């Protein structure tokens, strides 16, 4: 059985989070959010065999620290079409309020076989969730320029990952290439399966 594992970051005792509930009616969960952001974890998951072996990636991010909770999701493009119009079904999904092990199991169940994490000094999970639910879900799909890697990149930026810590999609348009570059000079930590 393939197992996704990540190195765990130490928690900061005494951190305070203000909880905001219900990002939208379709996502009734709790998110840790402050105006200044708290430390958190951003994750990228890979399914190398996806999209005719160009690869497929999905996202994960920490929403609460005490207890630790996560959201995971992806744009799957189940029809395999090169272009999907805005507002059409692009196979968007996002599950939230998962503990660490539930998050890994969710991704395993969906065929993801690898993952990397990045420590974010100031994370904004509510901003990431709102962007995912409001923008990514409805903006359509294009095999080049608006695919699963673009969605993951955009959500990572909304969560608080600096563009300096994300490979440029313009230079690495295939999700497998983009995913492989995360651990080469961008500060992401891979975990062998």
C-alpha cells in the first residue's frame, strides 16, 4: 500500500487563532484566520500518471493549528477535454476540516502517490478557501495556462506562499515538471514513499 507521509512541523505553543465559520453554504467548516496570518503548512500532491502522463497535482493547506486541520482539493477535468468553459464542470473538489491522517487518506483514495510540504510564516486559509470556492471552481479549464497546476499555484499564493517559493508555470507547464521543481531550490520538502 502506498502511504503519503510528510515531515511534521513543530507547533508554536500559545498561538491564538480567531475562528471564522462557513466560507460559503457549500463549505461549512472552521478556518483559523487572523489579519496578520499565523504559521501554517501548504501541501502539493502528485498523481504522475494523470493527464496522459503529463501529471496531475492537487493542493492541501492547514486551516487550524490546535487541533491541526486541513483542506485538500484539486481540479480533475474528468472529461479530459483541452478546454472547458467557465461555469462548466471542471471536476473541482475541496474537502475541509480533515485531520492530518484523514487528509492523507483522502488524497490516497483519489490516486495521489506523492506529496511535498512548505512551511508558511503567515498563512491565510480563509483567503485560500474563498479563492478556491469562488474563483477556481468557476473559471474553466485549459490544458495550458488554466489547469490543475495553475489552480494549485494560485491557491498556494492566496494561502501565503511567496512566488519566490513557487516554480514558474510558464517555464514548466506540465504538472509533473512543475511538481518535480518544487524541491529543487524552492524550499519545499519532499517525503519518500
